C-alpha cells in the first residue's frame, strides 16, 4: 500500500483552521444575503403599498368629477380584454377644458401622477414626470387599456430599475402613478456593499483568530512531538506534566508515559538478568579453573592425568570465552548500550586491527594486505569496531589457503565508509549465505569448532554494526573467496 | 600479607592455597563484614575483593575502608564484565580488577607488579642467562650477537623478560601487545611466541622461553 500524497493528508491544524473558517464564512454570507433580501422586499412592499394608496386616492377623486358630459356609456372595463375594442369606436372628444385643476394632485407630491384621457393623451401630470418618463414611452408599458404594475428600467437594464408604475382606470381615463425607487435602490446598494465589507472583514478576522487559536491548541501536541522525537533507548522518558496539557492530550501523554515506564523497566530487567547470568555462570567456572590449576601446580598427577587436566583448562577457557561472547551479544542487543564514539583514522584503525594476525598469517604463508584510501575518517567506537574487524579477520585467516592474500581495506563508497575483509578461500556455500550472522550457525561445524569459534562471531559483528547505524554485507567475492563489508554511514547517527 | 574477601568458598580456598604456595601470607574472609573487620584491624599489602559480597558489596566495603584512611591497593575480582564506574571513582589505590574466571598466574603477576610498583626502583635493562635487553635503545643481544626484532617481537620479549621467572598468561600477552581484552583464541598469542622463539631461542642451545601449558609463557634460565 502506498501512502497518499502529502497534500491529500493536510496538517491537522490546516484542516481545523480551514474547516472553521469555511463554517463561519458560510454563516455570515447566508445572514447577509437574508438581510439584504429582506430589506429589498421591505422597500418594494412599502413602495407598492404607497403607490396603491395614491392611485386609489386619485381614482376616487377623479371619479367625483362629472364625466357624464361625455358619452355616458363610457365603459369601465372590468375585464382586461374588453376595453380596447370598446374604446376604439366611440372615442370621446378630448375635453377642451379640464373639470379640475392642479389641486387634484394635492397631497401626492411624493409620487408622480399623470392623468390621461382614454386615448392615452396626457391631461395633467406632476412636475418633472415628463422628463422622467416621456409620454411617448407610454405604449411601452404594455397594452394601454390594462391596469396593472410595471417597472421602468434603463434601456439596457444595467443601472437597475428606477420606477415602479401603477396604472388605474377612472371614469374619464387613466391614472399613472410612479414611485421613484432610485433612492431605495441606492440604499440597498449601500447596504449591500456594507454587508460585503462586513463579510470580508469577518472572514479575515475569523481566519486570523482561528489560525492563532488552532496553533495555541496544538502547541501541546508540538511539545509532545518534540519530546517523542527525543525518546531513545536509555532516554525513555517524557518530560511533561500531563496536568499541564488539555484533558484529551493529557491522557495521551499519561498513557505514553506509562508505556515508556514499562519499556524502561523491561530494559533494566534485561540488564540485571544479564549481570546475574554472568555472575552465576562465571563464579563456578572460576572455582573449577582455580582448582584444576591447583592440581596441576601440585605436580602430583601422572603425565596422562596432567594432560587431561590441561585439556580441562582449555575447555574451561573456551567456555568462558563463549560465555563472554554471549554476554556481549546480549548486551549489544540492547540499543542503549553506551558507545564511546570518537573520530578514528581508518588507516591506523585497520593497522591496529590487523596486527594480532601478523604472526599467524606469516606462519600460514598468507599475506595480509592492509590498505586504505587516504585521510579516511570514521566516527565510531574504536573498541567495538576493532572487535568486529577482529572477528572478520579471524574468519578470513581461517579460510585462507596457503599462499593466498587476505585484504583488509578501507574505502569510501557513495556516502558510506566501508571496511572490508576479503579472502581467497573456497568461499561460503551459496545456500549458507542467508544463515550467516545467526547465532551458533557455521557453514562447516567440525572445522570451525576446531578453530575455536562458537558461531557467535558474525552475530556480534552484526550487532556492533547496528549500534553504529551501519550494516554487514557478506558475499562471495567476484573471483573467489568471501568478501565481508562493514558499511558505516558517513555521518554517524545520533 | 594479603587479605582475600570472597564468598565462593571453593574459589577462595583454592586461591589461598595457591598464593601460599607462591610464598604469600593470606587471610581469607567469606563475607564483607568479616573482611571489613579484618581490613580495619590489620595492615595488609594488598586486598583481593570480590565485588558482589553477601551483606556488603565491594563499593561499600572500599568506601568504608577509604573513609578510615586505609590506602591499601585493591584488586577487585568480578564476575561482571567490567567494574562499575562508581568503584573506579573511589580509587583502587594503584590497584586493578580481574574478570572471573582468570588464570591464577595472572593474579600472581598482578600482585607482584603491584608490590614492585610500590617499592622497586625503575630497572635498567634485563639480563637472563646470555640474553640482555636494553629498554632505552630497544636493543636485544644474545651471546654477544645483536638480534633483529620487530617492534611487536620486542614488546613481547620485554614483557616476558620483565616478568622473568613467572608465567605471563596469554591474556596478558594479548592485552599488552594488541590491547585485546576478548577472544579466547589462543592461536594468535601462540603464533606470536613461536615467531619470537625462531629468533631468540631456535639458533641457541639453551632455551629461555618456556611454555606453561594452557596458561601462558615463562622466561627463565633453567640450568641443568
């Protein structure tokens, strides 16, 4: 299973911040929309209501006049389809003089009123109405005979509608009333702008606040993260008081602390166990050794008995050495094992490691070739690295045929420092390679035992490398023999 | 005079017998209380102290002794891998520590070294039979003839000559020559000694380097 890309797994803080900002923005936006819409409805409702009132007032005033001088059968079209044909035939002559003066418009100054004869010809109108809505435009207001509501808008509609218009019928013609809604529209526009501004500001403020709040909320998590990163064997502790954290994080920290305490306890139990095992096994070995040595010193034993006793001594030494290896192996399993890491000159290190083998190699006519790339430095625990090299060299020398060469080499490979040991022996059987480094495993049991190995050597080498963050690689050498590589990271791990 | 404090009676008695055969006077205590009592009462040249003692551990033991102003050097005998740091911190009085199981000869060697270090003046070369070493110029002569030795061979010869008459354990040789404190493989030391013998002993009738089987090597002139 592959991990999803990181952008699909945004940070917790980002998720929280984005989420809350989105919610807040939506709520404010809905509220502003609703507010604006209500305001528009209110304005419209009020305008319509006032226009209706004035229109009714005008109709009732105009009906009070005597229009009967004209054909009495002037129809008052109750249904919208009737009036047009009815009016077309008996057109009343326009009254030469009106039966009312401007006083008829009294009290309607806040709206525009235009009184028309049945033909649609203006008889009287409020001042300025003609400029706002030229009479010539009237036919545009739908069929002339119909009462009803219109809005008058700019030609392209871009700047909104300016008037609502009502047309009503009275006995002697029509009354147009118009309500200027430009003011309301401006108000609406203003309020809308204000709302947008509020919305933007609120969004910014919310985002800022949420970001700060989230960061503050997550600060303990960051602290926890830093502390968790510092956890390593030997430093299995959280320097945190769970009571200082938010409740949910507090319990997390508490659990973490308890888990670490259990680990720590297990580690220390392991260490104590090792020490106890060492004590319990070494003490009797020690007693035996001293007694056998005493017997040999007394010189009472026959030559045959002496030889047996000496054999016992050698076996005891071998046992003690194996015990040492096992104890070291157990200790090196514990990653908290203290390392004394210091910069080591590889050339000198290799020379020191090879020197115990000089005599043995010479005796077996094996040449020991030690070389190293110039000025190579390795940060490592010298004792441990030498011990690893020692084990590999002992293996190599044991398998090197007479007249061959064992090479110990230090080199730089990619970003690794490699210390390698190559022999020209028959090499490790292919099928044994995967088992290398397992405890007590040897490719050739009888021979290795004779040479003193307990099969722990490579396991020890492996652990030493692991403690240094490196790896052990054992392969068949290109031509013949075995190539064992100790690969150390160039920069030592903390 | 040596005080041995060791709770494992088998080891303690074997050690006591061996040391007495070597000409030392040895008092033995099987627990810390008795040991401390003896240590405060009498004056000893060397203390051999087991680290893990019933009732009283080596640390407390040494601390009490040092608190009373006793500066006797100590050789700790430990079944652990290494001496705890706090014991080191307390000061061994020029002493040492040995990890069990150790060769008896190794202990004798260390006791001797400790006693010598306290009194004897620095030596001016060594002479064993017709072999002589000049440590300042690192030159070796045998029968008037200069021997050509490598640095390692010289170091080994000097180690043996310095302890002439006493067995030098393989462990001591490996530690001195190569700073090796591990590996039970005796082949390396044996090979190094064989190489030295080829130059120092083989051309001559009288052999000076002798094998102490399964323990180590000893240099001495064995006149018939």
